[in-house]
C-alpha cells in the first residue's frame, strides 16, 4: 500500500497553509540550515568559538543556529557561508 507524503504531512502537521504546518516547515528549515552549518564547520575543523569570532557573534549563537533553535538572518547566513569557505548560488 503506497501512501502519499502529503497525506502523512496533513495527518501529522495539519493541512498546507495552516499555522501548524507552517510552523513545522519553519522548524524543518531551521534544522536543515543548522545541519549544513554544523557539517561545514566540522569539515573545516574550526570550533564554534572560532566561527563566531570570524563573523562577529558569539559561540552560544552559533550553537543555537546549529541546533535549529534560531535561524540566522540572510546577511549573517552569508557571512557564515563565506567564513566556512562555501559558495552560495541563487539560480533559477
């Protein structure tokens, strides 16, 4: 029996466009951004403190980003990407 992912999402997090589903989506994006930053930082072998210093913030804020608790602003995200030697590309 094949189940559509939309059906599962609707049951678990509410229909698309509802506050519950929107909140889940926001949390999922924050988690993914944090995971990308964490993996890149580990790959570069730098500490949270070192990354924080490079971008002008503090270690606890980097930790909260990596754990998906907060999402960095676009500007801070781009500074993090640059500090980690990554490239950000917008394509259509």
